[in-house]
């Protein structure tokens, strides 16, 4: 279940101009000691591991307007620690599709609307087999603001983002929404540095804190806090190898775990 490991690729307040793009393909591995089923809230004493292939893209479509999308495919395994028996699932995860608008203010700032859409049909999933996610369609309404400045031989930047997540109760064909999930407040903060040596961009490093805080408590609505770090190495002015690591360190109705990722990105 790819809960929230998309934030290291999030656009931030710098909206692409018409025809500009950023595209990234990545492979990820997520490991959790205890599996928490996002649909039935039952850990079953299982451990959880997933591998995912993800495409993330941003494209400027008009002045100050951009679309973005995150499309995952998962291979997931629940394992019984005592018997070693494995329960395997594969398929699409939760897609993110959104529209970003650059605000006409002095600092880089934008607002965006984003939908989380299940790309799977889990209605007939057998017990003990891992879910690809919870079947709810979520709608995010968020704003972000950032700033960058030259520091030494490079640029230092920071981003703050927050908003509202509406848990609609809708789903895609083949799924039902078993609970009345609670709405939440997603947030993200990021700092990073991009060194430049002899007028050549070398890549960047970044740290990030993100999560979701629910507007209430129940036994099924997921919320979490996670920390992450990213490193990009330039292969040229437009192509980068990107490495990432993230940890969900606090969670409710969601698995605690760690993810490592490697990807290749291109921007213009």
C-alpha cells in the first residue's frame, strides 16, 4: 500500500511554464514489521513488504497552470513470521492526479487540487492478502509557498505546504467503501540545497517532513507522520539519478515502515 511516498517528487510552488516538464520513473521498496489492513483494520500478525514502479510527471499547459500525476504499480507480500507462508498481490496502486495554479504574488506560491484514485478492484480480495490501498477517492485542496536564495556555490530553498483532504466516500468500479472515513489536514515542509560547480548544476540534497492529521479519531481512518531525505546526482543539465529514503515514524490505522527508492528523472 503506497500510502504517501510521493512527496519527494511533489511540485511545490514553482509551477512549470507552457511546454516545460518534469518526468521521473522510480523503483521503491517498502518494509513494515506489522501489516495494518487499510480496509478492515486487522493486522493478523503479518509482516508486509512491497515493491513498486512509479511514474511521476508535471507538464505546464498554460501560463501559471500545470498538471501533475503519480501512477504506481505494486507487488505486495504479506508474510506469516511463524510459518513463512506468503500471500501475494499485484496491481495498480493509488493514482494522484492534480492541477496546479501559480499565484500572482511576490513569493513563489501556488494552490492545487488533487484527486487520489484507486487503480485496483479489491472487492473480492481473499483474507490475509495485502490490499493495494483503501478504496476511497480522496480530494486534496492545498496551498504552498517557497523561497530560494543563493548560499555559497549553490542555492538553498524551503517549501511549506498544507491544506484539506476530503474523503469523499466514492470509489472506482470493483470496490466498495466500507467505512465513513474522517477528513484530514495534509502538510509538508521541505528544505534543500542545489550546489553549482564551475557553472554546472551538480544535483541537490533535500530533507522533508510530511503527514496527515485527521479531524477526529476512529479505528479506521489513516493518519501518519513521516520524515524523508533525497539526493539527486546530475547526469547532464536535464537528467538526474535520484535516491530517496523515508520513514513513517508515527501512524494510526497505518503501518509503520521504511522505504528506499531509486529513480531517473528528466526536466526541461
